[in-house]
């Protein structure tokens, strides 16, 4: 597909060793000016590097704060090749009209499998027996070891990952209960409960699958742990801010809880190989993993392809489905037309001003699409091929409160 700007001159910067599937996806779409770097860059280097970049892809370590974004004068879109977008200043990106995408669902299966595997390992007390075997101790015993079949699991957060855990756990013969702040239809024989407190007191395993926000900050602390069944197990493969580590460590040391599996932490090292400490280290029957819930080759391949495709759809067609900044529009293609994208502050009268410019230029509109959020508006204009001109684009850019305007094709 042709664009108004040659695809081979559109700079794409991918950081933090994003999977090669992203590079291949860009190149298959005609974007060959792709630079892939293995690590995150310090802020000063990133500011220099990003000046001429139109598309940037990153994972969780790169910080696109307001200062970095302000330096990226040509930046059109950001792809977070991971679940979250916490590493991007979304307010600043919105102000600048930069679309921000992520890939929240491609690692669902990877996380769900690790959850179920961890439950099996904890109930069989594999962590402590494995450590003993490494020390040369032969701890062959059935004491404290159980099958998962017939046990109950309580899932807090019944979204994409939580519901997948539900299916896998039921397949292992577990009784599944769940709690979510929004009504969710159960999969299989899962049963919804009315409150988190009710869930905590009725299940053998509690597994957390919630986002990081104000409502989930330290949602599991000493008070909540005390409401759990004695000898239960706690798993957190969601966000590090959800569980207070010190009360969890105490409950494990005191023997109130039988075990725990933790993949995320309140403070995590910024680089592979860095020193990591937590009060949970050295405790019996505790699985500690370094935020690898979604770190499988399959997940990274799918994330690379998914996030790259969203960026390409935005640059090629103006599609913003999944954007956290520019309002959500899914646009049909129009043959034999030009398409202009106009991003502006959400102020009264702007669409009227745009249409005045078009009317004064005798432009015949084939299609017009508008979507707004509380901060900005997004207008897509499809017009006859003969209507486009540099003068028209210049006038659209002069409309008051305009943030960005460009000819797509």
C-alpha cells in the first residue's frame, strides 16, 4: 500500500531485544528502516536517538517520560511490546497526539500455564525437596504433599489470564471459584462469589490476576492473609504492588500458609543479572521467579507480531483500535481517495472549522470519521484524489487547537 511518505524512510526504533517477529512484520509491510537494539538506553542517549524516529517499540525498562517525548518531534506512535503501558507518560503522549499501543493478551497462555504448574509444585512441596536434593539430602516423603485434584482455587480477577487459569485448573480436577469487581460469565463449572473476603476464606489456593491501579495497591496485606484458610497457598503473577511482601513472609515463617509462588515484586531490578533481594528468599516451599510469567518464546513471538501490526495499521490506515491515547477508530479502506488524519484538542467548533476549510477549497468528502476522548479529538477525512494539495494540508494545520495533521495516502 502506498503512503504519502516513502516507507523505507520511516524510521522505526525497537528497543530491549524485541522479538525478531516484529522486525519481520515491519519489513513484510514495506518498512525496512528498522533498528533493533538489545537493551534499553539511558535517557540522554534515548533523547538523541529518538529525535528522527516516527515509530518506537519498547518493553518494560525503557522510560518514555515527558522530557523524552518532547524531544521526539517526529514521533507518530509508540508500541509497548508487553502487557502494560506504565513506562510511557500517557498524559504527555495524549497531549502530543502520539498513539500508544500495547499487547495485553498475547502472553495469556504462558502466564496461565506457569500458575497451574506452580500450584502442582507447591502442593507437592517440590521447591524445598529440590533444594534438599541439590544439597545432597534425600527427602523422600509423602508428608505435606497433595494432589491438586479435588482442591479448590480462588481466582481474584477473572479477566483474560484469570479465566484461562480457571479452565486449566478445572482440567486438573480443581474446584474453581472467582471474584471480580465486574460481573463475568463463568467458564466451565467455575462459580462466582460476592466478595474477595468470602473467597479468601473458602479456598485452598488463592491466585491473583488484577491490574496495577489504586484499587489493587497492597490489596493483599496482613489483614487479608489472616482471612485465608490455614495451610493455604498464595500466588501472585499479576503486579508487584498488589501484595505486601513482609506480612506474606511472616505468614510463611509462622506456618500459617503452606507455600507461595511470586513472580512480581514491589521493586524489581532494571537489568538482567542485577542483584535482587526480598524477604521471601530462603523460605520453605516458596517459588520465586524473576517476572517471567509471560516470558516464553511463543508469547514473545506473538507480542512482536501483534504490537508491530497495530503500529503498521495506524501508519498505513489510521486505525487506532487499542490505543491508550488517540481515540479508538477502526476505519474501512476507501478506493481512489486521499486520507488525511487530524488530531486536535477536544474543544468546541473544531470540526466546523475543518469543514469550513474543506468547503472553501471545494473538496468533495467521501468519508468523514470523528472520535473524541476527554483530552483530544481524532478526525479522519477521505476525499477525492483530485482534492488534495499542500495548501489544503497547510490550512488544516492552521485550524485552532490542531495538534497534528498529515496526509496518510
